């Protein structure tokens, strides 16, 4: 009976061997680098290695390998050396961050054996240092601030790697900024190149990519916001008045701007608050007047004219509604005020020919006046009375610009200036010679021209006549 049982077993083994082939029941051996949890990889690109003791089907083995950290899945390159599977991170390991190697799934050897894996190993790379933290910042979250002198500041618990922090930090509304580090790179100040805008929400974000000096990133992102709405009072124009420069300073003349602006004076504008730099570009005039603006104080400016305004002309002074105070608040609406300068035109009050009654009528009518001339030398004396006194320099210029020319007929000789005398600052006496008296058959006419406009005679303070004055004289024999 025993002999029969042995023969049966031998037959079954032979049958199984012949029909199914040899079944290898040996387990697949493997090891991992790093081997233990909380191990430390020395370099940023130190590989993680899975070592198998037999040749594996590569695709299935690579598929079960994954490495994660608090920052997410770590992308990396997988390659083989003999039966060893290597993993190298594309961007390098992140210092001070816990990474977790996960082997999960079924893998196969080339010889057909299978291995079911559920294996986890945590490790660090480069160092195990604590992560940096943002321990303080300014302005506080939700704060109301002004606009002047606001310098955002950030203080960290550890010395930071400057470039990573500067790249990770954004402040909405501040494009160009200057970074200033101190306290062994633990404190960062941000200086905006332009002053902050009033009534504006500023939000900043600091991403986790900011790292300490030894490469450890922030454990989380930070963000906060502040609003430049501390100042609620809009600036206004308080007063506009004429000023005179004397003794190295501008002084109020005591007159009103509406009708008190004189020659050589400026216009001062006083505001309710200290003003920003753009106030120096805030004023204009209609009709246009050229000049420049300077600060008299933090809340007062003066407009200095290049030349005097036109006499007897109404102007509108306009302060732009975009004019800002030093906090960036705008006036809002354009400020306008009309004024007529107290700058009269120079006028001829009277014209007197010796022996005749003074003429005070309007000279624009171009009436003909009788002019008795001396028969021996053809001399003609007359006096011009002006409405304003002349400076010493302009007395000489005025006399040279006044002309007396032969008008009709064309055959008469020209007259020549013989004598000039300012008998007062506003009275000019002149003598012309060479005039030829006419008669009833052939009257002789001369034209006296006193030039006006800005190119004409000037009293010395940019005060000139509105237009030329032409006086026609009929030369007759004197008595």
C-alpha cells in the first residue's frame, strides 16, 4: 500500500512539472537609500535609490515610486543602473523640508515573480533646520495710513536669502521699489520710487518660495493689506493775491487780485494744506501768460510772470482740479478767478504846438492840425504830455522812436530833429527843422508818428501805448 502511495506522488510531481513548469517561490529582495526615516541626504541632487536583487520590469517598478513634500509632488528623473532604480529631483531637494518616499503597488521581476509594496520612508535633504517665519510687518493688516513716508517693512525670525525674498514679494500698486536689508538680513524695508496714492488699497503677498539663508523656505504664504485713507480733508484754494518782490522776498501788496495786480508783480496762491510737487505745474491763465511757479511755503506758491500782462485785459487764473496736497489728495474741481491787471495803456494826454492851443482830443481820428513854422529855418516846436512818467533810459529811447516825415507832396524836403528836452518825466518838448510851409494853392503836410504796441515807446515798466498815434500837420508860415 505504501509503495503504491509513493508511486502516486511521484506521478503527480512529474505531471505538474511537465504541465506547468518550475514555480519560483523565492521573495524579491530590495533595499532603499535613504534606509531609515528622518535620514538626511547631503546634497541638493543626492539620488533616492531602490536596489533590487533581480532584474525588474522597469515600467511597473517606476510607476509605484512617488516622492512628496509639504510643497507637493516632487518632479524628478528616473533611470536604472543594473538592477537599481534611481530618482533625482529636477529642481533639487528643498532644504529643511520633510520629504516622503512612497512605494505603493505591485511590481514584477523579469522571471515572473511579483511583489506587493506598501512602503514609506521620510527624509530630509541638505539640512534639518527650522523654517523661517515672518514675525512682524508694517503697516499692520487693515491699517489706515497717509501717503507720505510710508515704508513697508518685514521682519523674519531668521536671516534670509535676499533674492528669493525679493522675487517672492509683490505689492499691488507699487511697481518700482528699492529694497533695503538690515539686521543680518532679517529685516527688509521697501522704499517706493513714487509716493503712494491717496485713498488707495495696497495689498502685498509673500510666497512660500522665499527662503532663509541656508535654503529653507517659508512654511506658508503671507498676505496683508492697508489703505491710504487716513487723511479725509481735501485741499482748497484759500486766497489769491498780488505780491511784490522786495528785499529778497515776496510781499503782499495789500491789493486785491481782481483789480490790483501791477506791473512787475507776481500772483500768490495760498492753499488750505501743505501741497505736493505737482502744484508747481498746476496754474494757467486764459488768455495765456508765460512764467514759472515757485514755492513760498509748504502751502503757498507764487506765479512769476516772464513779462507783464496786457493792459486793460481781463484774465482768468485757473488752478487745476488735479492739483494734489502732499498726501496725494486732489482739489477736485478747477479753481477759477477773473482779474483785470492794474496796468493802464500809456496815453498821450495832450499835444501842444507853440503858439497854438493844446489838443486833447482823440488822435485816432487822424485830424489835420495847423503847424506854424519859423520862416527862416523851418523850425517847429511842440510839446507831448504823456499819461505816465518815463524812466531815464526810456526817455532817450522814446525821443528817437518818434518821427516826423514829409507826407504831401512828395517833392518837399524831409524834416530833421534839432532839439529834445524832457521838461518833466511825463512831458517831452521837441523841435524839428527843415519844414517847408505851403500856401493855399499847394499845402504841405507832415505826419508825426508816436509808435505804439510792445515795439513802440515804453515808459520803462513795460507800459506802452495800445496803438500808433499819427498826427497830420499842415505846415504854414509862422507869425
